[in-house]
């Protein structure tokens, strides 16, 4: 059975790519942050709400800077969980 069919809740995967990748981004800057969502089937409104929240976080330069200061996975989780909403 595929992994996504066994998921019980939404999972997020954050990757910081070093060096940043050339990408056709709206600001013309290379991409260094990648966030993927794994959503249990059937998908609900919840995953769209999570996606919207993640997009709003990454639109904040201060949030991205805080992530880039992290050196350990636990620090990344802390920044994401405790960022002012």
C-alpha cells in the first residue's frame, strides 16, 4: 500500500537546498527553501488551510531568515511551531 494511503495526518517536509537552485521564481532569486505536504486520502479542506498557512509564513522574510539560522532539525521544528501567527 502506498505511503500516502497509510497517513493518518498531514506531514510536512522542509528542505534547505545548498547551494540554492536557479528557478523561475517571482522575485528572480534562486530557491533555497522547499516545503512538501504529504496528505492522507481523502484530502480535505484541512490540507488547503495548512498550505495557505505555510505560504503565508514563507512570504515573510524574517521567517525565512530564522529558518536559515537553524542548524538542527529540531530548531526548524521549533521555528515553524512557535512563529507568531
